């Protein structure tokens, strides 16, 4: 493994039974708090984007809330813009909403309706689990007239097979469990 991947993997903390029993939460706050590791993580995401998303997307779409941190830093590194996808009621202008299923019940995400019109987008989040959140974000982008060129994650929980919900677009993750 690339030494840099070993370095960032070591900064991800496992928190058992959060937010509920049986979930092993991958806590990226130690990675964010360590300057050299955070920079290395963005270096690796940028290299991966240059390899996988050709031509580079027009814009990066980050999912609230950890997707904002990695997505905005990556957008800056690539010299691209950033669009936030937020929980309902947070965005100030006209929004489009997409509901998605959770283990129990449903949740929803919103995007400004004019945010990605005619733009090629890469969707960014910290972690891909079942894929419901990223798939809902892809539907939002498409309903707002954007094109989904792919997905970029720091972590993928491969055993949950979330990428099967994301179609035949490139799905990239730095660290796979
Ligand atoms: P999913 O829709 O199941 O792919 O869940 C992805 C979203 O939930 C992402 O925004 C993650 O930040 C969060 N998430 C899901 N499972 C975990 C986990 N085990 N550790 C940390 N975050 C998680």
C-alpha cells in the first residue's frame, strides 16, 4: 500500500456502537485535526480525480456535513467550484428535494435548483456505506440538469455493496474495508 494511505488510515478512529448499537463509526476527526495527514488525504483525492474523472468535472458536489470538508478542500485543489447538498430547510434559495430510504424511515436532501445546470459533477462524501445518500444526491443533480461524472469517497465499506446503487459511473474510494 502507498505509505500515504497507511498514514491517513492510521488517523481514522473506530468508534463502536455510534450512533446506535452495532454500528462501527469511522471517525475522521483525528485525520482532519492532523495538518499533514489532512493535506495528504486531499493530495490523494486530487490524484485519484485526475486519474479517474477525465475530463475533470466542472464542479464538486459535497454532501452535508463531512462531504463539505473534503469536497471543498478538493474543489480548491482542483481549481473548481463547490456545491453543497444539505438537509431540508437549510438552503436559502429555491431548492429541489430528494427523499431516500434509511434503515428505519426516510430522510431527504436538498440542492439549490440552479446550482448544477449543464455542469459535469463529481459527488464527494467522507464515506460510502449502503449508497442511499450518494444515490439520492445523484438523482438531485440529474433533476437539476447536471450530469454525474462520478463519485469520490475517502472510505468505502465494501461489504455493504453501496456502489451497486450508483450505476455504471466511476466510484472511487481511497480506503476500502
Ligand atoms: P449510506 O447512505 O448508507 O451510504 O451512508 C453514507 C452516509 O452516512 C455518509 O454521509 C457517511 O458519513 C455516513 N455513514 C454511514 N455509515 C457510517 C459509518 N460506519 N461511519 C461513519 N459514517 C457513516
